[in-house]
C-alpha cells in the first residue's frame, strides 16, 4: 500500500528561523515528488523533484530528493510570517496519480 | 502553467441535494483530475476525467455518487450527488504533470 509520512506534523518558529520539513514515502512505480504550499483551499505548486541529489531552489525555499532512502526535504531559510501554511508533499505513483501526505503545519511568529 | 478557474468557490447545501462543480482551463489538457480534502485530512484523488470516455474512479469512489463530465479538452464538471454532511469537504480540480490546482470549492452540507 502506498504511504507518505510527513514530519513534523506542526511547527512553530520565529521570523528569521530556518526550518526543515521532511517527507518519507513508499509508493509503487515512483516517478517524481511534488511539494505544495496550502494556505486556504488550493495548494500552490512549489517544486517537482525527479532526480536524486539535485537541489531545487526558489528564493528562500529549497528542496532535495533521495530516491535511495525514499525521502525528500523542504528547507525554508529566513522564515517570514507569510510562510505560515500547510506544506504538502506528494509522490507520484504511476503515470498520473499523486499520493498526498497529511502535511506539516508551519506557523511563523513575528 | 495553466490557469484553472473553478466554481463555485463555496456553497452550503441541504442534505439529499446535488451540487455540480465546474472546472475551466485556459489551454487544452489531456487529463483533468478531481480531488477531495475532508476537514483535517489530506487530498484524495476521486477520479481522472478523460475526454471522450468515462472517468476513471479511484477505490472508494463511484460514478453514481460523483458523476463526472468532460465534454472537451478545457472543461470538466464534478457532481456530488445525494449529499450528506460527510460530503462536506474542499473539492479541487487539477491538471498537468505538475498537478496545478484550481481555487477549490468549499462545500458544506447541512
């Protein structure tokens, strides 16, 4: 059975802190892994990772995938209150199916 | 990335009634997907909407409860039929290998 585990479940930090969010997975026919930020209803796409060891960066956010150990991390440096959200990872199983984790709820205090 | 318009944004419905959610994409896409996010839960794929053929449903979801239409390559609808309070969720459509999402529909059944 496909499984995705995100940790921690929730996190409270102060502005300027650096956070690391974890995603471990076991899915059949793995193709890629996606990260999203969800603030209200719709998740916002952050990264798609397909290759191990290649870091993807966008501003203060970065992410990397380890296909051997079956995990990915999302780093956020110099956090801001606007980073407060639920962060979801979703490994792709097969051609089109994404298995979503339950997310990490991040709260950044001013 | 595709621009996805979903409506309604939210609705409050009486139990036993049905609601149809629309998803419009600004470009032609082969596959469109419908997800459900129950309160406090992660996203679960309901079905894949295929143009010109019947939708493909995931385990636990049936056509009688969630009929889907896909009349062309830019549009799809999801109907939530004979609603009960357990159907109260956020419903999301998505497209593309990066699974870009529409704005979501927050449904409350009373």
